[in-house]
C-alpha cells in the first residue's frame, strides 16, 4: 500500500517529492492575516459609507416617482359652426394671436347684419318718441296759452257785465270755451306723461331699448369674430382633434397648446418623507431623456395641499371596514430654471430621478414661491373685441340718429320738462321759441363722451422668434421671452393669412 503526500492548504494536491511540509501554525497564521485584510477592507468601506451618509446622503430625499409637467393650454370652440380650415398641426409652433381654425361665418355674418338693423331701427323709434314728446310739449304750451287768453277775456267780460256791455251769451260761451281748453290741456298733459314714462330721465343713446339692441349687436359681433379661433398663448400644438367638416359647439375641445419654456417637476414623496421638506430647498433632477449626462438644478416651490387620493375621482372610503394601510404620497412642486430648459429641452410627462436637499432650512411650510408670472397665465387676444364692437355700435347709432338742435332754453329738456310744461297761472304765458335745424348728431354731443376711434379687431402679434440653429435649440428674437423655434415650421400659412384675414374680416365702410 502506497502513501500520497498532500499539502496542508489543499489536501487533495499531492506534494512533490522533497517538498517541505508546512507546520499547522504557519497555515493558521496565513489564514488569520487574510481574514484581517478582508475585515479591514470591510471596515474601511463601512466607515467611508457612514461618513458619506452622515455628511451628505442623509440630507437628501430621493425618489424616482417624479415627472415633468407644465401648463397644457386647451383650445376650445367659442362659437358654433362648421370647421372650414385647419391652419395648425401637431408639433408646430404658433404665436399668440395666430388663427389656427376657421369656422363657416355665413350665419354669423347674417346674424350680425340683423342685429345692426335692429339697433338702427330702435334708435330711430326712440328718437321719434323724443320728437313726439317735444311736439306734445309745444302743443301743451299752445293750448295753455289759449286757455290763459280765454281766462283773461273772461275776466274782462265779467268786469264789463254789470254795465250791460257784454251779454250773458258771451259770458256763457267764454266759460264753455275755458272748460273745453282745460280738458284739452289735461289730455295733452296725460299724453306727455305717458311719453315721460317711456323716455323721461334718459337720452336716445342711453335709453334701455337702445342699450338692449346695442348689446345684442355686440353679442352678434363677438359671435362673428370668434368664427376664427386664435391661439391664446404661444407654444407647440398637440392633440389636434379638429377636422374640416366637423360641426363644433362652444366648449368643444379642438387642440392643446404646450408652452415648453415653463416646466416643473412634480415629485410624489411618501408621507414619511415630508417632515423636513420646505419651499426654497434646492433639488437635483435627472431626466431619463438625458440620464446622468445632465442634471437640472431645481428649487422646491411648494407642497400640494393634499395627497393624491384626496383629489382622486373616486376617493377611498376607509370607513367601510375594508381598511388597508397604504403609505400615501403627496406631490411636491419643483421649479426648473428656464435657461437650463432652453439648453436641454424636455417635455411634459418625462420620468425623472429627483433628490431634495433637506439640509437647507428653506422657508415656512405654509409658504409657496409658485406664481402665475409667465406668459401663458394671461392672454390679450380678445382684448380688442369689445372696444371694436362698441365702436361699431356707436357708429350705427350715430348714423341713425337725427334730432333737432335745441336752443339754450330747451337744452335740458329731458331733466326739466316736468315742471316747465305744467299749466301756467292765469296771466302768465309759457310760449317758447325754438329753431329746428335737422342734422345728424355726433354721439359725443348726445352721450357727453367722445366716441373712440374704430380699431382693428386683429390683436397684436407676438414678435418673430427667429430661426433655429438646430432642432430643439431655439434662437430667441428680440423682445420675446418665449420658447419656440421657427425652424421646422413650413412657410407659415399663419402669417400669410393675416393680410387676408384683415381684408376679409375688418368691418369697414363697405359692410356698414
């Protein structure tokens, strides 16, 4: 039977002939040294991580449940009609005030003409009432004068009757004439009071019936102008739903405009992580589009006042007994610098990995630095519609108003007629002279306010944003703080249509 020598470290490995056998203590010493090296490496790693965590990592709250979001501006129909032209397509950039969709305007134009006619007819009708009132006032003055003359004659006849110079028949006829004239005066006064109830205390321009017809014209004008659907803000078109031939009603969604120069991140943090989150703290945001190649430096703007379940369409009812404790998440809004968004464009909905530095003190948890300060929070594309409609209404009213020029004594006829037209005392005449020169009257004379000059209802256009040096790298033109290259935009039909739009839809003298 043969014996095979093996090494202590590897019992199955045979020793070469003449190799020295290691002592067991030497073997244990080697193993101990190796264990010490491994233990030292583990301890050094643990110490380094503890130092990193204690000095840096413990001051950051990290989550990957965070997404880019922004203002999605819906564009909806404001009037009913049939879509006849679509001028903006998805991914295209539009300026504020650009016409994006046109509706069939024939019915709206006919309704505008009817409203214009009703206003002119109403002005003429009310002006006729004022003229009738003036006529009745003069008639009342004439009959009062005849009544006073009959009373004077009666006084003279009664003085001469005792001497027999006047017969009883003349006295009786004069008394009957006075009664007849008094009845005529009362009848005319009643008719004048009836007209006072209709036109007293007002003017032709401010009469309620004229005001009603005026605002009907304004409503028809707004309906007509809003057959052209304009971009309320500048941005990129998305989710276009409008098709030529669609019949739309007010409120029907047509497309969405997305401004890409104002975006933020909504980080959904667990309720157990919110204790130290404060507005004003800095944040590091890595968008999955760029990965670790670029980090956005954001700032916490505020905490949403409620968890996601509180605003859900069907909030959970924990009082039913089917209660399961789930850690809720609360959205935290993180602002992104505009200059970084311009250099590295992003889109709403992108996923991010977000870290918030809770080592900073920040502001009060009750505060918020979010503010509606960017361009998409307000629009002026409708600002000129109402002044233009009012100017059109005043022009129609002035063109249909013809009244008599009154002298100084009758300039305040409407306010003082109640006292001036009462029957005068015997012996006093109220006959007044007036000159009537009929002419059209300036609205400024009637209303006491200068009529504004008509202005085009086409709003101011946004400044041209210039050409893009490369896709998604906008070149911003002077005076514009908006994001959006003209690059990639076909020869713009939106601008070429503006001249046609002004020529087609300006309500000038040709349509009046």
